[in-house]
């Protein structure tokens, strides 16, 4: 008797993966505007701003954004802490993964 191998399970599941892809995944597109808005309201954004603003100021920004129902970006720009372009640069995937040339700054 042969034992079931992981590759056997994978091969037997391939038709199901194809059907799942065709019926549920193909054609899905990200709503970039909604994703950006959700990100701007996320507390995780403040972590990326700590090197630029400092911990205390970043915490104040988060608290104000939550209290007033604003985005982190709105508070940062309103308070004159960063220009909008620099805010987006600071929270970019390249900056937060330290892959940009300025180390997130």
C-alpha cells in the first residue's frame, strides 16, 4: 500500500484551484482609492512616521485623527508636520521596508 504524498494531494487539488480562480479570482481589481483611504486611517501608518515625527508627536497625531474622525494624512498636513508628498513618500512600501535611497526619509 502506497502512502498519500503531499504532491499527490496538490496534484489532485489542481482542478479545484482552477475553478476557484476562474469563478472567484479572475477579474478582481483593487479599488485603489478605497485602499488609500483605509490606509490613511490606519494606526499602522503612524509607525512609519515615527522616524520623521518622533514617537510623542506621532502618538498625538494618531489621537487627534481618531478623536476628530480624520485621516492621519489630514492631521499631519494640517499641523504642517509634513507636506503631503513627503507623507506619501514616508508611508510608501519602499520607505517602510528601507528600500528607498533615503531610508524612509
